[in-house]
C-alpha cells in the first residue's frame, strides 16, 4: 500500500460536520511539516507533538502524552502518514503550532502508519526549476529551488516546543524567511553569501509563508563574491 498527495485528507473532512470536537474517530492523512526534536515536559507530564499538513492549507497539531509519546516520536519531517483514530479537542492558541483551532489527541488505540516522503515526490534538486523569491510566495505546498543571498544569519530557535533554525535570504529587493526543522546548522554561512536552497513553501500562523528546509544538504553555497551589507538590507519586502 502506498499513499500520495491525492490521498491526503481534504479541507472538507477537517471541518464540521465531518469533524467535531470530542469526536474520537478522526483519521488524518498528510505529511509531517513540524516535529518536536525531543519529548518535552509541562506540569510534570511528558508530551510530544507533530504538525501534519494536508497539502492544501490545513496544518493540524497532533499531540501525545506520557507513555503514548512513542507512537509519534520517531516521525520525521516530510514523512507521509496515516494516523488514527484520534480525538479532536480544542487547541490552546498559546501552544498551538497548527493553523486550525483544534488539535488531535493520540489515544491508546491510535495506529500510525508511514508511506515514504512527500518531500521526495519530484523533489530531486536537479529536476526542480529554479524560481525567484517573489515567485516562491505563490507556490504554497510546492517543493522549490530558490537562489538568494543570506540576509539574516540562521539562528537556533525554540517555538512552542519545537527546536528549529531560522534565517532569511534576499534578492536585494524581496526577502524570504527559511526554517530548518533540526536544531543545529553546521554550514559556515555568512551574511552576503549566495546560496541555493531547496524546500517546501508553507504557511505560518503569523506573517508571510516560509521556506521549510528538511536537511542541511538542501542548502548549496555558491562561490560568488560576498554582497555588501548595504545591498542586502535593501531586500526587506515580502508577500502574503
């Protein structure tokens, strides 16, 4: 059995009357776009969470508590998965990393199945057509290759239980923020350095879309002259 984007749960089935709070029979098919690096703790209880994208705009937080964390702790960025049954519960906006007002709770009888990587569907870097930064904003949920200049050096960041690395590139007019799901970056990137990045354009809760990069090898450093600080600071515009 294999699953592709055509099998992902539609927006219709992630809304009433098909999905209602306290329903314990929910199943979701999509790909992992965020995952906690480690199980975290709150009020003495261990939890692990992932965010599943349905490929057409919905991002749903899936959370497991205590001994059930091992059901989702091994999931990786880009993996296609079928998870269910799950319980739909209201999400606390303060801790919700999805873009819907509910989250899905892992239960004792929840089964998690994986089916390869969404990232790999037509994502060979040599086969991808390079797009400009302005063009990238219109390619939501698409895997793209984009060239730019490092405007904001990548820095480690923890947000709602997720460790990631965030930074920004520019074309000296527009800028594009990028995010890596792993907590450390070993590449010796410098401001003004030209790079080519491969990743998936994804909506975020606040602000314009980000380029979500799965692994360090999806960043290529180009041997070109360093662009001046004055020029890269001109690239501050973004698109919704």
